[in-house]
C-alpha cells in the first residue's frame, strides 16, 4: 500500500487532512491519476481516431488530436461500411439490436419479477430447490448448452429468428434477475404482506397493488442490467438470431475484422464508438444505480 | 414466510406455482437437461449431426492430442491466473485509494467503472487499434526518438495473450473495484480507531486486519472473475481472432469453431464438457466453504 508509515493518522473516515499537499496525498492522487490515464486512454483514442482522415492516421500518431476534423467516418460507419456481405454500415445492426433489446428486456423482467415475488412471498414445496438449480445455472459456461438449445429452438420453429433470440435472452437473464427481485421482495416488511392477505388480496392483487408500486428502484436496476447485458451480447446473437437479425456487436465485428479491402481505421473506430454509445449513455445517466445493480447481482449471490 | 408451513397439495398456492413455471422449465430443461445432453453426446462420434454412436473417451483423447486445444488451455491458464491476481490487486488498491476520504471520489469511480459498461467486442477492437504495431503505441514511442522501441505484442506469438490481458483488465477491474469498495465501506469504523490508537500503520491494518475481514468479499469476487474467465470468447475474437496463427486461441473459441464452423460436434461437446469440469472444480469448493458450514450450523 502506498502509505507513508510516519503518517499514523491515515485512515479512511477520519477528518480531511489539513495539509492538502502532504506526501500521502501526492501519492494517492498520483496513483489515481495514473489509473485514470489507463482507463480514459482508449475512449480518447477512439474518439480522436474517428474524427481523422486516413492520410492523417497513416502519418500521425494515435494520441494526437485531429488536425482536420471530419465526420465522414461516422457517416460511413453508420450507413455504408462493408461487412463482407453487404455495405449498409451499422444501421441495420442498430435496428436489429433495438428489436432484440426491447422485447427481451420487457419479457425477462416481467417473468423474473413475478417469479422473484413468488419465491420471496409464496414459497411452495421445492421452490428453493429449483431456485438453487437456477443460480447454479448462472455459472455453467454457455458453451455447454449452446447446441442442445439450437435443437430445441429448431423444434419450436424459432431458430435463427427474433423470437428465438428473445427467448434465449430471457432464459439466460433469469438467474440474476430472479435473484435480484427475490432479495428485494424478501426485504419488504412482512406485516404489509399479512395485512393485505387479511384484507383478502390474492397472489396477483398483492403483486400489482402493493409490491409493484414500491419497487420502482429495483425495476430500474434490472432495466440497466438487462439493457447493457443484452446490448453487449455477441455469442448468443451470432448463434441464435440468424443472419438477418444480427445484432450491432456482430455487425461491428464483421465490419472491423473483415479481411476484404483496405482497413479504414477511422471508420472502424467510429463504428466501435457507435456501438458503445448506448451502454455508455445508460451508464452515465444511471450513475449509482448501475453500481447498485452489479453489486446486488454480484455480492448477494 | 408462513406460507412454507402450509400443507402441500398440488393446487394450493397455485398462482405462485404458475408464476414459477418459466423458472422451473429453465432450471430443468436448459440448465440440467441441456448440460447433461452435451455431456452424454461428448462420448459419441457425432460430426455434422448428433449421433448416438458411443465411442467412450475417443473425443477426449483426440482433444488432448490436438495442438490447438493445448494452446487454448495454456492461454486460458496464463490469462486466468494473471487476470485473477491483477484484478484483485488493482481492484483492491483502487478501492483503498478511493476510501481515503478523497475529493472527486464519484468522478474517479465513474471513470474506473465505465469500461465495464462496454462490450468485449468494443474493448477488443479499441485495444487492437491502440496496440496495433504499425500505427499504435509502438509508432508513437518510436516517433519520440526511441527507434529501437518494440511493443508488438499483438504480432508476437509469445506475448499476444498478455495484450489480451491488458484489454481484459481494462474492462473488468472497475467491477472488482466497486465490489471491494462496498466491502471496505462495510468494515466497522471502530477497527480503524482501534488500530490508530495502537499506532499500527495503515498498510499493516489493511494487510493483517481489513483484508482477512473481507474474506467473503474476496472469495465471491474471485468466483465471479473465475467464472467469467472460463467463458472468454468475444474479447479474443474481436482483438486477435485467435491469432497470430493459433497463438491466442482459447477453449470457448475452440468449442464455437468446432461446433458451428468445422462441423465436428463431438469435439465441440468434449471441449465444452472440459470447460464445465473446470467451472465445477472452482465452484464446488466455494459452495462447500461458503454454504456447507452455514447449513450445519443452523
């Protein structure tokens, strides 16, 4: 640890040190700034590169700010970059990703919230056993289940379709979401639940009239978790969505790593930025809720 | 809850059972059913299509005799060990630094965590560009006058996996930092007061008191990182496509390529079963450690 042994006052929750330029502070802020450099650098390079022309990229260095700012690469990345199959840019991928995202998020959250509620407040014989299996499932590598799911989807007539990929996202989102909702509903005071029971409310009545109105925060957390998770998915999209429904990540990879033609690094970086914008916006808007979401998902397991 | 004591008849609590149907189906059909199916078919001679043509351990013998698989296993071992250690160290150090009552804590935390919101594809492609031997860091440093400077890990078969590691750490350490920070905030403040009264330097307090107290957080984080490492696929695909040659192949990519490209299902099943076994080796001791004791106690 980067501490000066002489400063025995060092502790995380003490009063703010009076000398703001103490050796200890210089070390702390120095290390933090070094880390900031590592984390910021790629974002900076992405933006800078996407605003340069190709000649400038060949001659200049990756860190230099653009001399002639051009938005040409962004336009091309969005509308006319080639994937090896077609030259429509990322636009179809974006639309596909939205088409996959919205139903997947809505359905997975709807199912998992009701399910978590049942597990927290209406336990039945065996419910915990199934829940334990579900949680274990979260750790099984997808690779083990990939092929049998292909067979199942084919039997259902959903393979390589929008419905298929939505179903797969709903399935793989279930462990974490159910855990999230179960833990949240379990923390609701039992008196509230009992009072509603005495008043004659049933399973759905209590869920819709009591649980839902007071659980907006956890729904937002689930929304953040699912939106970033599904938007960023590659493996499931490439296998189950089918060529015409390829999500944005798959199309991005096809554009950048296509072996045909001259590599246009500025277009590639613009495309990469475009794909990253949605989760970044979600992240920056949601702030602390994002942290809460991943922490709830991760630690309570 | 009181409900658990009710006499169990199939139709009692019916709504809850209906609500749990998707979970029950997912647990039984997907997580148990599909996993068992793959393990069973890994003992068959399946090629383009699954066949019930059992051949014992033939697929596994072939797997462990394949150079590409051995390279994949070696890579994931190097990547895994380095990633585990460095994630924990970097994550903990960053969390400890942020826990010093510093200014702009929220800004720092936002910056460290944002890569975690990005996909592995985006991560891989950005670092592919930064580490590009022709245009990336190597060229910049040479431009400063260090003509002999070489940093061509992406083109170097011995170092390419470490180039992937740089990208993987960039994406994932923010999460570890967030988990560790939550753990640090959970430490009783009296501990710090007591150690200060005793005149113990804070690095010693961290090392011998705080870290041992945070054992559950460390163990959970370790399991989360480890389970993620086994699945590494997108990152490799985007950053190196497994190259140069087969130098940065990983097991997950082996599975995908054999199942969906080479039309050799048997090899894909055997390789994915090996991945499952690895996860179980990590998971089972953790479950016994964390939950086995608790159940006995209660």
